[in-house]
C-alpha cells in the first residue's frame, strides 16, 4: 500500500513538472528577446550623432524637409502648408515651448533631441504612438536634422 501511493506521488510530481516547464521556458525566452531588442534599439539611437543646440542649418531646407520627411503627418505647423497632424503635439510656437520642456536645456538643443531621439522626453499627454510604448525617430541625417532645428527654432 505504501509502495503504491509512493509511486503515485512520484508520478504526480513528474507530471506537474512536465506541465509547468514547457509553459515557463518560452515566456522567459520571450522576455530575454524583448529586453535584447529594447537594448539594441537604445544603442542604435545613441549612435545617431549630436548637433546639440546648433541652429546654423538652412531653415528653408528645413521647411522643405519637414514635409518631405513626413513630420506634418503627426504635427500641426501653420508655417507649413498641409502640416495638420495631431498624433504629436502642435509645433506652432515650438521655439518658445521647447525652452520650457526640460530644465537647463535650451530650445534648440531640445528640438534637436526631440528629432534625434523622441523617447528621451515624452511630452505629457502624448504617449508614444507606435507599438510597445517606444517612439522611434524619423530617419534623418545629421545635416538634415540641423536644417530642421534651424527652421523649427524660428517658430516662435
Ligand atoms: C509618427 C508620428 C510622428 C512623426 C512622423 C514625427 N513626430 Fe515629432 N513627435 C511625435 C510625438 C507623439 C511627440 C510627443 C512625444 C514625445 O515628446 O516624444 C513628438 C514630439 C516632437 C517634438 C517635441 C514637441 C514638444 O512640444 O515638445 C518635436 C520638436 C518634434 N516631434 C519634431 C518632429 C520632426 C521635425 C519630425 C520629422 C522629422 C517629427 N517630429 C516626426 C510624433 C511624431
């Protein structure tokens, strides 16, 4: 009798393990993959190079780029025909607003950062529009970003 129940218990334990292990492993693996991808994304954006508060770019080119790069699909900006997006905050008056977003960060530097890596500072009320809560930067070269900063720094 003792022997039989012992065997039954041992079998029960084995079955329980078999049920649990296959469920847990994929969940852990998924977590590792997700974390890995997030870290990879962070590394990529930090490699984009920095223009800081540089406003020496060409503002006219910046205005053209604003439309060409699709900024107007998410942002409203009166100075640019057709820029009426509402996914992101309005950029009317951004030259002024930008200076108030982060303590000790000048307007142009903040605009530059917002283009280079939008997820560093999230404007309250504007959760990231894309999947996973991450806001990915629009692909622009350093020179293009300088032009965009020069243009937006004029939008008082
Ligand atoms: C897919 C939509 C989307 C596109 C395209 C997009 N943005 Fe944004 N942008 C956002 C959202 C959402 C925010 C607010 C969240 C945040 O602060 O990161 C934002 C924030 C900003 C801010 C800061 C605004 C503030 O009030 O502080 C600037 C500046 C900006 N974007 C510039 C640009 C420029 C320039 C482009 C084109 C190169 C661009 N964005 C393209 C969605 C977008």
